[in-house]
DNA sequence: AGCGTCACAGCAAGCGCTTTCTATGCGATA
DNA sequence: TATCGCATAGAAAGCGCTTGCTGTGACGCT
């Protein structure tokens, strides 16, 4: 049988209550007693029973982090930053919390199921990262779930995700629209007039916002967009590769390709090269996010840097109640245009 | 107050026991009764209390995944694969399990603390990924912890980590030594005789094994290694950049640089280019792991592909008891040499 | 000396669920 | 028709911990 609190109490010749108090350090215990208890704990190799303590105390030390794709550094970086603030072992004082990274794979159902699972575990906080699905019924379901979580005392923070009104959730949102617009304006400024756009999956807020920014820039400069210039895909390299070939097929006269994110942009570069086109002499390419590898592309990728680490850290702190939420519960985080070698003036 | 099992029972006019049985589906319940209960659950919006049920049933649906750096795709990819097999929502039948990804940051203490936390939560299984620290006392502490976990019924699986003898842990190990050797032999075969090596952090099994493979290749071909040719660093791009400059300073006549992993290799490429050297005409570069972005480097990176996804999936299945452990509890997974553009014959 | 005040420590009542054991009603069997 | 077995449902005893409340000496106060 495993060792219980009572065993430790017996060995230390005190009551279970005292052992509990020593372990939680939230009640005065004489130094000599404490020491005796600690020794017993050590000798018996006692490990607290988490579920039992969570049940009795009606609190848990679990913090949920929902990501769309943990294999994507975009989420990995945010998750890492959040977790480092959550505490976990090595964190600052206070209870040690267990960060639970949940991989939804971009599926609405899994997102919902994970939220229920976290609710079931009475999680102390939940951080949702990245874009949300725009499917209406699902959005409503998520919103209602978030509200319930918040009502139950779970702190809910959205990081890099648009605000969910009326849910009591704090939102740190990326200005995807602004970034997208700035990026395209940079290209237009270089003289481009025929721009392809490789979007992410439809029905994702991130996808829509970036695309809206792109179109706003076109419109602001009186460029009429050709519907053939937009292709939807996934947020990965292969999708960028295929979409670029498709774009080239539809209109070989394009002089620039704007991608939904950096991975897609890398795929685009590969496709262009394989098609015998030079970057940026023949076609300029731009990405989004500025992930670590983007600077290593050749030529280095022009992109919009999102402060993933900083945003994640802040979300983590807010989730832990260690930082004031922004006024109104909403903060918009802007990206920064990084002009690098992959963008240049259009060919003749 | 939150809704409890008893509330549901009252509403459905049955005993709490029956509700529990309906929810767990592990005991015959008349269809009509079941339906009544389910309706009550729905109407009351009832959510099971995880800790309470874990306490009573003495089991938990948590599965821990320990990674050194979640922001690194190497771990992200494995974690993703493991998690997809763990089930979680969307997984196949059986209890829904919550995968807990724990980021140790490569710190021995955090690793240990996380293991204790998981032990406290009575985790159903634990998967440790990536190389282990070679610090003797720490290794012993981890081993003893793993043994205790195993004794307590937690399934322990090592993925991409050397076997921990006498702990009852199943190990899926990468053949880092073999891969390192093959890689260097490829370079030697091309004619290189002066090879720099950028290693990872010292006291890591992965670092040591890859380096040993490299040295074995040199020795097998009668090349005497110059101590100046090895530099230790971290497993990231920046480290690769700096180490390469250092290598170049120490011996400008090197014709090839072998890096501890792909990120490091990318940093090395950048440093070489910034130093005015062409790849592979002036210096060949090789990485390890074959992460998705490695093929996008220009020239594409010669490296050793590790089947991260497959290994992770297998580890996940074993952790869930859905696949037989390998005979002896140990399986070695070989990497595959990927020869690409970044390696070529040495310059004059 | 008498009494209020502390600083500790223990008692015992749960926290919300699972599960063993014990009814109970019914059709099947002899 | 009496008996047995089966399919269901309930009663109740925990699971291992936390915590409000209740002692109980030792001290300091008037």
C-alpha cells in the first residue's frame, strides 16, 4: 500500500491535521514539530495524494494551455513562455502548478472536449492560444464554456486570439489585420501591383484578419484584386508549396506572394525556386510571425514579427493573477514589420 | 454551489450509485433509467468532479510528457505524436486522457519536480523524451523516481532517450551514435579530412553519443582529431552561429562543419555566409534530426532523419498499453542519412 | 492570585465520487 | 406452483486529505 498522511502522522507522533499544515505551510506549527514531521515524510518517502487534496481543498494546481498545433513553433514558443510564468517547478514561490498543454489540432470538438476535461479537473486557469474557429455554433459553445469556467473561478486568458465578448475572459490579441496591411503596403511601396495571397484555413480568425489587412492595403492603393490571386490552404510548408504552384498557374505575371505565415512562405520560396524563379528578383515573398528560422531562409524572409514570447509570458502572469489585466480586459498587441531580403522591387 | 452527482441523482430519481454507473458505463443499467439520468445530466449541465473521482477510483486520466524544450520542434513533433495516441479527446475509444506536456528546460531539478508532481497526481503514464542529463547523482535520483512510479502502476516510457536500467521503464532509443558516425563517414567519403564539430551541451547523452559517432568515424578512417575542432554549445541557432565563428578563428582551413542538430547547422550556415564562405563549395555543413525546415535551407541541409513522429506515436501507444513493448523493453531506432546540397567535396 | 491571551495541536466532519454488498422483482425452470 | 437465477437498483463504507472548531498549557496582565 502507498504511504498516506496518516502514516506520516503516526511516525511523527502528531495528528494528520498537523502534517497537513506542515506540508501546506499555511498554519503556525512549532519548529520542532515541523522538523519531526518533515523527517517522517522523508523517511517514508511520502508523496501527497493530489486528487485527495484537490478534493478536500476544492482547488487544483492544474493550468490548461490550449494550442492548435504543438508541433508548430508558433505555438511552442507561446506555450513555453506561458509555462515559464505559470511557475511549474522552478517558478517563483507559491504552489507548484502543473501546466497542461492540450493539442486541439485545430478541431472545434477537441477544443470543447479539452475545455470540459479541464473544467472537470477544476483547473486553476486556462489559456487559449492562437486563432479561433469562426464556425458560429461552435463559437457559441466555446463562449458558454468559457463563461462557466470563469464562473467556477477558473481564470481564462486568450493569447493571440480575438476577444470573446461576455465570457469574462481576458484577451491579448495580435493585430493581425494591421500587420497584414503593413506588410502588403510595404510590397506596394516597392512597386508591386500583382500580388498573390496564400491564406490559411478558412473559418479561422487569424486567416481572415490577415487577409483583411492585405485587402485593405490593396484597396487603399486603388489596386483591384483579382479573385484568382487568393488561395486558401493550411498553415504549413507543403500547403505553401502547392498553393504557390497553383498561383503561378493561374497568373504567371504575379510579382509578389504574401503568405499566411512563415512556414507557408518557406514553402512558397521552394516552389518558386523549383519553378526557376529567383527571389526577390522575379518574385518577392513575405511571411508572417517571424519564427526563428525565418531569418535563415535565403534570402531572409520579409515578415511581421509577433512578440510571441512576451505575449505568452504576459498571458501566463495574468493567468496566475500576478499581473493586472489590461483595462477593459482587452489588449491589442502589434506586430513589427521586418524588411529583409525576400522582398524587392518587381521585375519589369 | 456547483452541481454534484447527488443533484443529478435526485433529479433523475435514482441513487447516486446509478448515476455513477451510467457515467462510467461499466455496469448494466436499464435503458430507460440511463436515458433519464443522461437527461438530468444534460439539464443540470453537470460536469464530473475529476479529483473526487480519481480519489475514489484510485486512478487518474493524466498522462505526463516531459520535454526539454517545447519551443523546439524536435520536441514539439514528438509531443504531438505522443499526444495523438494518448487519445485525449478525439482519440479512439476508452477513457479520455489528458496529456500534460511538461517543459523541463533541460534542468535536472525541474525534471525531478515534474516527476514528483506527476506522481502526486497518480498519473496513468509518463513519457520522457529526448536526451538525459548525465550528472550522476541526478541520474540516480531520476532512476529511483522512475522505479517508484513504475511500482505505483504508472507506465513509464522513454522516447529518444537511453534506457534507464533497473527502472522498469520501456525505452525507445535513437541510434545517435550510429547516425553521427554515418554522417561523418559521408563527409569523409567526399574527401573531407578537416572537420569541425559543434556539439550540444555537455553532460547530455544525446550530445555525447552523436559526438562519439563522429569520432568513431574519424578514427575508423585514420583521421586524427584536433581538439580545436570541437566546440560545445546549446542546441539552438545562435549557438551554432557563434560556435562556427569560433571554429573558423581556431582553424580557417576546415572544410566541413558537423552540427549537433539542424538548428545549430542553420546557425553555422549563417555564420559561414557572413564570413564570405560558400556552402558547400568552400565549407560543407551537416545537421541532425531533419526537422521540417531543414529542407528549405539553401542549400538544403544534409542531415540524419530521425523518425520523430513514428517514435512518438509508438511511445504513446506503449504508454497506453495498446502496443506490446519491444522485447527486453528496449528498442533502438535508427536514423537515415539524408544527403542534400549542403555537403559536397572539399575545396582544394 | 485570578483571568484573559496566545500559540499550538487534535477532533471530526466532510469534499464528491466509486464500488462492494445487499435487496428486490421477474421470468425461467423443475 | 415453488425455486432459482438474473438483471437492476440502492445503501453505505470508504478513498486521503483539509479545515473549522475545540481544547490546553504557558504567559503576561491587573
